[in-house]
C-alpha cells in the first residue's frame, strides 16, 4: 500500500495515516501500558472509535523502513490548542529505540515543515523512559505547563510533567 512519506531516516518513516489503521490503533488502546501512559481508559467500541473524526493538526503512522510494518503513530494536538506532540508505540516495538527515532523525526517535521516553533509533550513522573526520550529529542522540563489531574484508576491527584521544545533551542 502506497502512503505519503512525511519524514524518514534509515530505521523508520512517518507515513500517511489511513482509515484502515484504526483497527491496530484501537487495539493498542486496549493495552494497560498505553492506558497508563495516557492516564486514560478508552471505553468506546471500535465502531464508535472509528467513526470519530481526526481533529489533530498532524497525525502519522510510524513504519519500519526494512519491513514496511506499522509500529505506532504520532500526533500533534488540534490547531485550537497548544501544539502537543504525542507518540504511541505498539507493544511489541517498545523499548527498542524506535520511540526516540520517531519522536525526533516528528519534532523535526513539525518545526521544519509545519512551521511550529514551540512544541510541548507530557510524561508522568514514573515514566522514566518517556522522560529520557523527550530529553534526548531536545525537550526540556517546563514546570509552568505541568498539569494536575486525577489518576485514571485511583482518582488520586497526580501531575503530568510538561516538556517543551523551542526552535531556537536547536
């Protein structure tokens, strides 16, 4: 299946999202680690999920260059909000360095092509790997943007750490 390529390196590509990708994205949301990482439980049926319109200002699937396999996706929040870049890696592809590679590609695409000068990204205090990934990609802690919220299972108060990438930081 031919897809538009937004950005690529030797390992992976950011490619056009297509509606047929909804099934694998939906299945990823069923994973406990995904829900924990986003402090959110998806309660919709697949039909409800698939019927939703994508409102993000940018969304792309992450594809391995060698095999063309889809391994996750990246997205930037809707245009009416602060640009927030998020990544979802499918379970078999986590903790292999793909996230850092994809996040760096998405950041570069957002800055160079979409002309977004400032990007935010969030991570919870216990998600050390995501926090390290953000820092490797040039994001720095931005305490002013930290968000207080309720834990998705316990209802306890928690904080999502905000990180920021500014074009001039490069």
